């Protein structure tokens, strides 16, 4: 599934994506679930036992978010609880056997030497091939202010961090002199047992450019389908121009399953979500995002049949790794996992092309 890397002599990023011409869009379809490790429903039952149930239903992955000083969005409640993502993933790694452990997304406020060691350690605990590390620039200035990085150019910061991490994962002593980090003769162990793929998380046109430039894939959250299609087209064009394989592509929309459409809509603050969409994305022909259907791709809701159809629309747009973000129904997390696992996932598997 994942692209290979070569560690080359380069002062910027010792990484060159695969150039074998394969398109990630031809890879098997995978399905994941965002874990409730934040907010009022962040509990051991929902996380550890929930992950076991997710694995038993046959999902491919579980995912976590990343915050240091968590301030919830208006549509996800007011509880500021946020369990540290690597702690959560280590617990899940020990409690499950095969689930891919994904981050969507890590924020670059950690020191890269520490991050390199944490991820390699998690790789050893989980077993090879189980990590998929997504990174993004972060949305909240206050988190960077809190750790003394408030003046940093995050675009430069993230690229340098990933360069350092990849160099340290070779297991060889590393000398580095960059914009934000300078050190000499540092080697970190353990090294990852297998290649740890790095995906870029972000919704902007620049996000897919960065995915092509120095990542293995791209996975945004809650992006309307029209914008998603445009980003996929741009990523394909950039990859072709760069002479590399198409990076992997995923998506993490809000998913609100229910027995009826009306029941699903009762769990959605369409107005708050529309405000965010009107700020972040190109406006639809009507002039603004106003209804739940306007948000298609960012939001999928309704009966199991409607959820299946919504997932298929995302896949037709180019997503091969679909993550169910059930946060709008985290209060019924076990029930929602069962509904998707028993009535949505089997239908998706039946219709998927053979691996």
C-alpha cells in the first residue's frame, strides 16, 4: 500500500518519494475510526475496549488527533479533556493485533529528537507496518505560544522536523544545522522496524503540494467533495510533473449514522459547521454553505444505506483510506461502532474491488 523511501544525501530532506509509476488510487480500500480520546467521552472503555471491538468488526485502522492545550470546536462540546495521542496509541497497540494506528494530525510543537524516539518506540510495541503518521501545521496559535514557538514559521518548522526525524530513523549519528534545530552526533534507538509512512494533513492547495514534495500521502478532515476532487486533481498533476507515484489519499469526514435521516440531523449543528465551511472553502454556486447536503464530503449522515452511498462518493473522488469521524455521536460510541461495523462496513466490503 505504502510508498517506499530512499535516504539520500541532501541538506534539506533526505527523502525521495517512489518513482515507480504506480498510483496509490489503485490500492485496496481501507476503513478506519477516529477514537474518542478527547472530550466528555474519553474513557478506557471507549478507547481500549472500543478498539478491540473495532478490530473484531474488521476495520483497518484507528486514529487520534493531537493537541497540547485543547480548546474544543463549538460543534464538539465544551469539555477540554484531551488524552495524549501517543499514550492512547501505545495502549491500543498493546490491546490489538493488526489495526493500523493513525494520527490525523500530529502538530509540530514537540522536539523532533523526542518525536523520532517516541514513534520508533511505538513501532516496536505495535509491530512493523502498523503506523501511519499524519502531520499538519496546526490551527491554534495559543499552543505554539505556550511552548515558545509562537514566532515560528510552521511551514518551515514542520519540514525541518520531518527531515530530522527521517535522518534519526536511519540509526546513524546525525549532525543537523537548520532554522530551528542545531545538534551534532545524535543517534536515537530503536529505529523503526519497517518504513513508517508520513502523510500530510491539511485542506489547502499547498497541502497537496507538500504531500507530493515530502510525504507519502494526504488525508484532510471534513472537506466538501468539490474541493476534495480539485485537490486530488492538483496532487495528481504535481506528482506527474515531479515524476513520482501518486501519493496515497484519505479523508476524515464527520459521519453521523442513524436509523432515519431525521434522527441523524438532530445530532448535527449544521449552522456551526456551515460557518466553518464558509470560512475555509470555496463557496458553492448558491453563495454559501447552508444545509447539511451542501457539506457533502465533509459530512455524511443518515441511514446505513445513506452512509454507504456517502463513502462511495468520497472513494469515487479519490479516497482510498476512509476514516469514520463519529464525534457528533461519541455519547453512543459503542452503538455507533456496532451500527457501522454490522451494517455499513460489510456492504462496503462486498462492493469493493478485489485487493
